[in-house]
């Protein structure tokens, strides 16, 4: 019984409730809106507008691919964002209406990638810089939503221009800079031309990462990869100063943002031949964004490791206001019977989150290791985790204290883990394909049985409610139903796929599976026969799956970046959620059917409203 989903089918949209994530790799991607109440930043192909005080979130959807740059107009009426696309294809710039939170226009000229964007001081023009495959600079009219003129951004014998800033006083002047190029541009509106003048820096050759313009246009400042700052005169186009001579910045990205933002109340004194730093703070990860709030009493800093800090100027102290995973999230799990908390794991850390506020409550870090899977013990006293060094580690969920370690649990890393509801057993799967059953006592952890039937890594384990049976899915194309009393195989299911996920229907006479063949299959537990197959996705593997406690609906997510809600009996999609820009790795329905939480390879955690009244 085969069921194709046609893209034209009328499917309702899944409502996005909240997003935990910030792409710290987008240069100057974090922005504070001129209303001083909202932070704006990209995550994948979505742009988030988050209220600083209430943490309320709005989402701008429109890009088909990752957002590569973002800017806000001086008056705050417009947001402009650019994206990356495939080589040779047009990359869109989207102009958004900030108040209405909606798309005004798509501006398409550049190819491959939009590198940087800047608005003119009176919001008349937008200047855009194309990426390495494009290399052009274009000036757009905001009123006409159309290109006025364009030009190659840099000369022939230099590198690419990567950053742009508009004059703070004039709508006709802007500056571009990059690898060995610094240019001041004049807009000649009657002739629809832009005229560049190369700036001369003498013997000083630098790769520029960021530019800042002084409030009165007297100078502009350039942050470089060598960790020093160049001070240029836009009238003479000559280098006025460079520094600091010693104690250069170790990470290049944002070194000059602070200076130009606070040129009047600067923490940096720029002397005749010196730049002296009065104040210093150390933050986690390379700084990629600094954005001013109001007149400079406060500013926000974004780093490569997806931290967002607030810094008060008066005491120059930092406060961490947001954090999230910056590596692929491997697993997500709710504790039994509560939707208030959930845990995720990515690379070296496990994090516990407060669901409604998106706050991180606990972080457990094991350096230089990767956590592949997690589960809460039913009694809530421990988080059991699977690690690539072959160990199973158990942590206390309140404190993160290490409770016990099972050493050498598997030869080629522990790839999947599950617990029984009586809290007496842990079932683990390894990279070599073994399924192992562990007896967990108060003080001891004992191997009860090693079940050696899978030939490749175990990707998912689910245990039956009565703890007498479990099912394991493997990338060897088999799912095995195990008898946990006799500790042997009951049934084996074979398919031409790498199984990624499996679920018991709550009545436990059927299981559903999916994997790289994009098919969702229903199987009879009793004899392992296939009941029906559905076309689960039009592109890419299905990696995550979960079913409601009633068994009426189930959810899937995978490499097509879509969250899908299915009617179990009809075998049809009822709702689709668009928001992820990375491959979805795992997905869960919260106890009580309040939320759906999906996690992806770009580090994002998305919380969706469950679409049916429970």
C-alpha cells in the first residue's frame, strides 16, 4: 500500500513556538535594533527578532538557504538580509518591513553569496557586496526596490572585498574593504555610476575583516586579521594611524567594532602613534559581532561558539544572556511524564533546558569526546549517555555530577542507548553492531548479555512498556526485536536501507521504521511482516521519528529539513514545519502532547506547537 506525498497537497503549516540557536559564524550577524528593545540575528535560513526583556520571538521566513549577512536601516524601519546559494545561481537579498514583520522585496543580481550589506544614513540606498564568485558591488534604491548601478568591488591584482560601511552623514559615500583592498566610493546619481578611489596604506598590507565609520565621517577604522586597527582619512584616502604596536588582538574578527561605536565615549585612546586599551574582558569563542544599544551605555557581543553577552559600559562587565549548541545536535529526550525540561547532546556536552523559557539549566561537558545518545532514567535520578570512547556515563540531572562510568561498554563507541521503566536495566548499541544489556544496581553495573546479530552500528533503541522486549534499528539494513527475558532474538526485519529510527506503536503490536530509503514502513511485531509503506520524504534520509502516547499521530524529520506530522491510520501528512536549515537529526513529542522539539546538524533546537488538542 504505497502513498506518495505530492508537494501540492493541502497540508497545514506547523506553528513555530521558539528557537534555541544563534549562528555565531555570520560576521556582524548580531544586531540591536534602534528601538533598543530587540536583538535581531540569523539562524540558518530564518531571521529571529527577539525581545531583550521578555524574550518573545518573531521569525522572518523567506530565504531558501543560509543567511550570510544582515543589516538594519538607521531609522530601524527596514532589515536587509543576504543569503548563500549554489555556485552559479542567483543569491537573494530580502528587504523586510520591521514593524509589520514581513517581506517587502527580493533583490536578485549577485551570484553565489551576499558578502555584506549596508544602508545609507537616510535610508535612501542599500549597498550590497557579492561573494568570491561574484565580486561586484551594487547600489539599490529603497524607494524603487531596484538596482541603480553596480561595479566590480576590487581591482584585478588584489583579493576580494568582504565588508562595507556607509558614511554616517552622506547618502552618496561608502567604503568597501577586504584582502589588500580599501576603497572609498562616490555615488553619481544623475549618471547612475559609482566611482571608486583606492586608499593608500604605504607599506602596510592587511586583510580587513571589519570597518567602522566615525560619527562625523572624519575617519574610518579597519579591523584586520593581524589583530591591529588601521585609521584612515576618507577625504585624503591616506593612512592616519595604526596600532596597537603590542598586545594585538588574538582573534581578528571584531576588533574595531567597539572603537567606532563609541568614538566619543571610547574605551580606547587613540594617540599620535599609539592605541592604548584601558578596559579588557575575556569571552568564550572568537568575537564575530558587536552591536550597540542606544547611545552606548550597553552593547551586545556574539561569538563563534554561539554565545551572546551583554556588556555594560559603566563597569565593563559581561553578562551571558544566551547560549546554544554550535555543533550538530545528536539527540533530544524528555524526562518521563513532564514537558517542563528536556535534554540535548552535541559533541562534547549534554545540556538540560527549561522548555518554556529556552533557558539552559545545566551543562555537562566531557572534553574531546562526542556524545551520541542520551536517556533519562524513569525515576529522574540520572541521565544515561552514550559516548564515542566506548563508555556509558551516568550523570545527576540537577548537579551534573558523574555518578558512574561503564568502561569499554562497546568496542567502536556507544551509538545508541535506552533505559527500562523499572530503572534496573540499560540497553546500549555500539558501532560494531552489538546490543548489550546492563544490570544497574545501587553500586554496581553488570553486563547481563551481549547480543551479536547486527553487522553495523546500532542507530536507535526502543523498549516495550513491560520491559520484556526491545527493538533495535541498525545501519546494516535490519531491525531486530529482542526478547529481554530470554535474551535472544524474536524477529528480524530486513529492508534495503540504513535504518535510522524506529518506534513502537503504543499498543505495541506494530513498529514503524525509517531511514535512508526515505520510506516509512509499518511492520507486524509478531512475525516481522511489512504492513504498509509510505513515501516519507522527497529528498534525503529520515533521521528522527516519534509517536504520541495515544498512537494517533507521529512525527518525522530528516535531511529535507522539514518536520512532518502524520496521521498514523491514514498514513498522510497533516502538518509541515519549515524552519530548519540543517539536516534534522532527532525529533520528539513532549509528554502531554504540548510541543514537538526537533534538533538539527547546525546546532539549532526548534520548538513547535503540537497541532492537535490533546
